[in-house]
C-alpha cells in the first residue's frame, strides 16, 4: 500500500447555486469524501463541485490552506468568522468573558458566528436599551401608519 503522503491528492471546492463558495477540502478519494459530506446538514446547498489534483498531500495541503485563507469559504470551521469583530461560536465559550469585557469597555459590538452565519450579538447594555426603545417606536409606526412604515423600510435611507 502506498504512503498516503506521496499519493496524488485533490483539493475540492463546493459551491451553492449562486456561486458562493461553501467549503474547501482535500482528499485522495473525492467520491468517498463527497459521500461522507452528504450526511452533513448543509449538503443540500451544494450545487457544484470543482476538483483539482496535486502531485502529493503536501502540495494539496498548501493549496487548500491558501484557498481557505484567500477565498473565505463559509463552512470551513477554522475560518468560520464572518467579519473582523466576529468569533466562531465553537471558540466563544473559552473567550466569552474576554468578549464581554471588550464590549463593556470598548462599546464595540461583537458577533458570534456558526459556519460563517451570524447567530448572536454581544452588545453593550446601553446599546441594547436604545435598540429596544427604537424597536418599540418602529412597531408603533408600523401599527399607526403602515404605508409610511413600508415606505421607510423599503428605502435606502
């Protein structure tokens, strides 16, 4: 049996319908890997698979890392944050007190993300209170003057 490190190895990219890059990975057997991925909760989103072969695993590993860094696939867990102030949810627990302190001291909101999708916002209490007050005002406007609410909601201003 050949050493896996010296076998030709593929770097693959999985895209959704609109062309958005979902995932970059590497394998020496794409069919088996795709079958494994098909059990993932996001597999139904995959519309296109691109595969490029490299001479060995080291070369593939280098290309995979470069692709993840430069192309920012949304489902690669090691690069799951959606923005500069985002923290992947899997990293949030050990960092939560640090995140809360940063929000409290710097008054900068932070997002917790899951597979690149923002799921939780950590905000300063004053920001939260203002947002709640604004939400009440917006809800009142929606009830009192639905036409004006729709006009404002659909404008770019």
